[in-house]
């Protein structure tokens, strides 16, 4: 069964399950390529981009004008943010909250100004700006295992691994001529990270041997906008693409592909896995729809063949 919600008049750019509530889901949407934005609500919850790992009602969102907005969902009025920050000089492409298991909570933002910035989540003050990419930084993700460590994916065809302890990247992974649009860490193995690119490929890297990917998954016919490892199955990856599909992959199978969803009629921009519900995921598209569904039956059928 698929649950479907529509962001009337607004194209979907991002979707995320709450880390605290199994039935709360948020989506960021906009009109005119991000010039006008929507911060309304869906039946499952409130619009969000990244939710505090320690405070369930605190949400940070980012915008095309370079601003960061902090929201208090338990407030009597949620139509205005409690704080607005000038985050970057240009469009912010990604925002990510550091894992709850670490002592200090940080927020990571990346931008088309080619920089990545780390913010103190409790004070909303900048900690440090990291500069090293030579093009747009599309995605930034904190390591779930290695404290104070994050990865960034860029249009300069590189994936970089950074530490808050130094200003230069600890590791630089080059991926030919294609722009890297997304990245995500494996939730079970601290050394594995996946990337997606404009050539429609998904690569899985072992950061201990970064010269070549350990797996390459092909099947998408256009750029892969978002890629994520499952929090429930160590070898499963989800992806969304400009080819209007969402796909599920298993790197332990022969060709990798588990199933393909063709439920959207426009670019599929993002996906997320529900950490509270095994095999439940959501995707969102420029067709203004957010779909929530389970892939258990497809996965089990595929692995019985």
C-alpha cells in the first residue's frame, strides 16, 4: 500500500522522516525553482528539512537565498521561524544534523558558494567554514560512527572527507568527469560510503581503498539526485533520479537492482528511510506528490528467486 500526499502548487525538493516520531514526515517544497517556498503541513506532520536529534520540536530549514531558518514546532505559531541566519552567499543545497550518539550537536550546511559550514546546534552560531571544492557542493553527511567527521559531494567530481580538527580534507576521492550529486554513509560499516552522479551511476566506496569503487550500480537513465543506505539492511541502497524513478538496490546480489518504482510523473528529487519502521521509505517529486511505501514484499520476493 502506498500513502500519497500532495503539496498543492509546490514542487517537492526534499523529504525526511522524524528521528523521534515514527509517523511524522516532513517535506520541503517550492515554486519557480526555489524563489517561493512552502512551509505548510502534511497529514503526517510538519514541513522540515532536518530535525534536531535531541529536541523533537526543533527543525532547521534552508533556502535558495542562502538563509537558514530555525523553527519551533511546539510553538503556538509555526508560520514564522524563531531564528533566521545568513548561512551562505548563495543557494544552500543540503543540511544535516550530527548523530545523537555524539556529545556535541552540530548542523552541517553546503552551498553553491563552494563552501561547507558547521554550526553549533544549541546556539545557532557558526563554528567553521570548510573550503576546498572547486564547484557547487551538493550534499554533506555526518559519519554515523566517526565523531566530528563528515563527507561532501561536489560538482567538481570529488567526494571529500573532513574532520572538525583540521581545515583541509582528510581524504579526496575523484570520480572522473561526472558531477557527484549525493552521498551517504553506511549505517553498519564505518568505512563504506555511497555516491550518485550525473551519469546515472551509483558507486560504493571503501574509504580505506579509495582509488576505485568497490561496487558500481547502473540502471538509471538520467542523473541520480539522491542516494541513501538503508538503516535496517546493511547492503541495501535507495536512489531517486531525473528519470522519474525510485530504485532499490542490494550490493550483495548479482546485478544489484531489487525493484523500480515508477509512481511519479516528474523528476524524483529525494527519499528517506523511516528508522522506526523496517523497510518503510518515502520519496518526493516535482509532480508535487510525496509517496510513503514499504519495500518488504519486493525485497523478499527478489531474494527468493
